[in-house]
C-alpha cells in the first residue's frame, strides 16, 4: 500500500509498504531505499524506522533521511523528512487518509517484443477505444435478443448498467479514475477502474455499491408496480432482485465473494482461506445442481484469486478492515441480501404465477 506521497525538494516522493515489513522508497519514480521483510518486522505492531539516501541537486549532493513512527493496528503513521539534517517537512497518515488516497501507478516495465506482447498491446488499444464498448453493448443486446426477446434484452442491460454504475460511483467517491462500463455477452457487466486500491475498506465499498444501486432500482420498480398496477415494473423489480442475489453469492469473483474476501482476510489469513474455499464449494454445488455453466467459469477465475491471495498473504499491500469495519461490512451485506429476498417475497405474495417463480427458485 502507498503510505506516503509527498513533494520533496521539487520531486515526487512516495513510500510503498506492506504489513510484513517490506518497504520501498521512491523519489521521482526511482528506488532510493528499500527494506526487506523479516520475521521480526512481520510480527511487530509498532516500529520506528529510518530510510537514508543521497541525491544530487543544483546545489550539490544532499544527504536525506526519512524517519517513520509506524503502528499498524490501529493504523497511524507519523513521518519527518530531513535534508542535510534540516527538517524539510513532516506529516501523518491514518486509516481514513488511506481510505481516501489515490495510489501512484507502478512504473511500467519494458518488455521484449514478441507476438504475445504485440497481441497484448493491440488488445489494450482496442479496449481503450469507445468503439469497443459500443461493440460489446451491441453484441450483448443482439445475443440476449436472439435467445430471449428484444424487450427482455433491454431490461437486462438496463439492470446491468444500473448495477455497474454503482461500482463506478464508489470508485469515483475514492477519487479513482475509471474506464467505464463494459457489457460482456452472457457474462454480465464490468466496471473498470484505472488504478489500484489501497485498503480493504475501499474493496468493500466498491463491491457492495453495485448491489446497493440494484436494490434501489428494485424498490423503485416495486413501488411503481403498486402505484400503477403495471406488471412490467413488478417483473423488473423481481428479476433485478434475483440477478443481484446471484451476484451476492459468497463466491469469487462475484461481488459477494469480494466482500467475503475483504472481511475474512482482514480477520486472519487462515479464516479467509477456509471461508473462501467454503464459498467456492457452495458455487460448485450450485453449478452442478442447477447446471450453471457460467458459474463454473466464474469459479475457475475465483479459484485462481484464492490461490494468489493465500500465496502472497504475507506481502499483502492492502490495509485490513478493523473490527468495526468487519462488523459494519457484514451487516451491510446481510441487510442487502435480506432486502432483495424481501422484494422477491412481497411480489410473490401478489398471487401472480410469474412473480412467484423467483421465490420458488430460492426455495429450491
């Protein structure tokens, strides 16, 4: 995670670190000091650390020092920067500062030219173009219209866009640049962020805001149904609720899996591993029971994420949730799930057979 981002002697200075004790200090995107993780640093909750380095300016060589007073739980960082033993600046960071921070992008590494590199470059260029989004959206509309109907395709895409817009709003709340929404045929939607996160809290908010926006849509559509008696609004409310409930399954990389990952790995690495594996097992059961091929594809991606999370658990660059954050995130998740189930149950109680189908699916 990025702990410091300051202007020092006219050049950008930033400190990257993880809770295992590794630290890397960059000045003008050049590594000037590094600290490796040790068994002692990995078990330390509070440390006083110094980084020293020399730089050459118009006035000659300057001896620089960064002094850190760092505590992880709760997170608190006080720092001072010196140039030739003279204090230049000082500052402090806490968890709230990190939640609102926008990390610096990593320096791109020059790669050798090859077919794979050329294909990757072509894909990135294509992905960045607006025409690519338009083609995906048109492909989604055509695919869903072919298998269902044009009207159903429009409703489905509208629900997906509203859901993904919730993710986009959360990303922008934290100041992250975004690349917009991509509609992928038979997969769903994807909100793309052009940055990396710094904390588990950011991961929670970005993940849950999609279903939260979906909940707003279902509630508004349900109210419109009771006001107008138009079954179209009831269908939108019920279908959208069911779709978002599927997305809240505790299976990576669905939003529910993202929440499970952020909450449980903040508790303990072993707790996170066990519960994420349990979520994957639930996904396998549902995929086999209902013949959901798409869920099987999602599980393959999620399994890779679980392995990578566990493999690099000691080098995690994300500030974990504190106890309050864990409880609040869990309550938010449970409330959202319960609210979607409530919408489905209320509409099913109207006696309409079509509106009763989502509840029958949940009962099964």
